[in-house]
C-alpha cells in the first residue's frame, strides 16, 4: 500500500492513468446504482398500481358476496332458481391500470411511453378468484374470498439496452374480502 501511495504522489506521470481508471470505476458504479434504483422504483410503482386495480375489482364484488357473518366467512354466491350459484367478476383490471399509469396498448403489451420511447411494459395478466365454500361442515381453516393476480413487468435498461436483456419480473398481488361488520 505504501508503494502504491508513493507512486501516486510521485511526479513521474504514473498517477494519470490511475486517476482515469478510478474515475471510470466511479462512473460505472454510479450508473449501476442509479439503474438499480430506477428499476426498483418502477417495479414498486407498478406493483402499487396493480394492487390498487385488483382491490378495486375485489371491491366491485361486494354486491355478489353473501354476508354470512355468523359463520365467519363470506363468499360470492347468488340465490337463483332454487339453488345457490357462484357469482364473481374480475372486473376490468387492464382498464384501471391504463387509467392509473397512463398505459397504451401495442403489440400485445401495455406500454408506458415517455419522450425517449417505451419506459416499461406490463402484460400477461392472470386473475384467479378463490371463493370461500358455501356452508362448510368444518369452519376451521376455511379459505376466504380473495383475488390473486399475476402480471409480468418488463423494463428495458436505459444504459446498455442493446447488450443486456430487459428486466422481467412477475408481480403477484393478493386481495381479500373481509366483512366490515
């Protein structure tokens, strides 16, 4: 270490390449850290928007949920023609996402477009609604009325996007119905 510091302090021209190397390493670290922060910020924002859209779809099922408060569960059922039938809807989650995030549909994906091009894309939405059983014999461990959605988020890198593939992650969001009273 003493030799290294001595060579840097010397005036023989050895320190000039090292200053350039250290500066390049600093710039590369800054780019990597800023890219990571950008990707995590976009992922968190999209996940919050998906969660909001799924919760809106779950809340839109409130009229379909049979409030059986005494038994401690509730499910999406409707009495018609002498029997109870399941009744649930997933709603328009892509429409809500488009309104929340300002997305445009293109080539099978919903894109957030900035002035420089596509910022990120969401696609592959899959919504699964788990309905609680109607009048179960055993109420221990019964499942609740909940909606689970999976969506794929693709974010192209802003630096080195020609060399590196875009970040692609699957976001999973769950929403449960709980009676208020």
